């Protein structure tokens, strides 16, 4: 059985949400996210960087949320929640998966910022994030999801990043109405709600 090691509010929400969307049996194993546990030899044997998520599936141990999402789709997705390989839609799917982490969330140093109050965000980081959120907002004009009418795993990847940035008061209805509506569409999904409550 798939086991995902989880700390609430972290990127481990992504693979848990994906498993729920796919109807997969998954064991969600909460971990103590305190520094002492994260630096323990036992945890570092599972997650060398000391972070979550981490996944075990039989003999395989894997870390990094995007890699875990890809693995789940490849191994258990049966063609669901991702366009076919070699298509323009698949390329766009990959673009949004990478954008959600490498461009939208990463430059903010999100892990460190989660411990700060929103008013303490460096202005340059907040401005950069708002510009990137604007890219997402524009892409959602006339669309329910990133690739159009169909929900995909790219929405799982992006949904976590946008929810995190909203918690930092960077996603705003007045500036990002399409992104806000999109985030609300994601939040009403049963699988999202289950993952967020895990």
C-alpha cells in the first residue's frame, strides 16, 4: 500500500489529494515536524533532506512532492488526471506543474515564510509572487481549470501553491479574481477537503 508521510499544511497535501482524486488506498502517516525528528537518522533514512512529503510503496522510497505526483500518475493513474504523452496538452500540463513550484512558490522561500506573519514578507518577494499569480489569473480567464474544463494533476500542484500564497495574503480577489474563483472551485472538491484535513 502507498504510504505518504505528512505534516499538515505542507506540500504533502499534494500527493494525498491526488490519491484521493484517483480513489487510491493510501496510508497517511503523520510525522512530528519538529527539528529533532526531522534531523533524526530514522527520518533522514526515509527523507534525506528531512522534508515532507515522503512516500513508500513496497521497496521504493521517494521524496519531493512533484516527483511523488508523477510516480503516482505513472504507476496508478491509468491515464487519469493527465493528458496523453506527446500531446500539446501534456506539455502544458507539465508547464503548470513546474510553474506551481519552481516559479510561483519557490522564489518566496515558502518554508521560511510560513513561519512569518504576512506583513513581514520582503516587498520584492511579495511583488514577484503577485506578478506570477497574475500569470495564473490570466491563464484561467474563461477556464474552470488550468487546461480547460477538465481537472488534472496540474491543478493539484497549483492548488497547493495558490492556497499557501493566499494564506500569506498575496492572492487577492481585487487583483486576481480568476485565481480566487479557481481556488474556490478546488476547495469544494471532496478530495481536496479530505487532504486538507489530513
